């Protein structure tokens, strides 16, 4: 089993920055993809960013140039650096892991951007 634990959410002003963390534990893996999704009340979960073990990254058009996802470090932690935050970035952010034909999700962390 794999457990994903997110942290780093909070309240920031428009134009500010925030860094989210996702720590994976419980199983060793090599070929994988990790990413972030977000969801607001009444809307479907939206793709934000993704990174493969190779280092290739993918971003939603709405966050390109503002968000950066990191490659997992020695502690199996992935970061999402969010800069130039906008009120429309407000959502619950979820970490996602895909490997071995399975998909895993974290519990979510709230990000609120005030204007």
C-alpha cells in the first residue's frame, strides 16, 4: 500500500506564493508519475501539473509559467511551487501517484487566495 500526505496549504493574498508538499510512503517504486489536481465546490476535479520519473513535466494552461512541480527527492517528496497566485486558484489540492497500474490519492489540502 502507498500513502500520500499533502501539506503546505493556507491563506495567501493575490500575487503571493505558496509551496505544497506531497510525501509518498509505504512502498518502493521506480516507474511512476506524480501530479496535482484541484477541485472547488460544484466543479469537477481539474488537472494542474504532472511529472514522470524521467523528469518530463506537464501543466494545465491556466497555471503555465506560474506553477512548477519538482522531481521526487531522496525523501520521496514532490513539491508544487505556486507563484503569482490568483483568486481563481482557490481550491482543495490533491496529490496523485500512478504506478504499477494503480492510482493513489492524498487527503487534500486547502489553498485560499484572497483579493
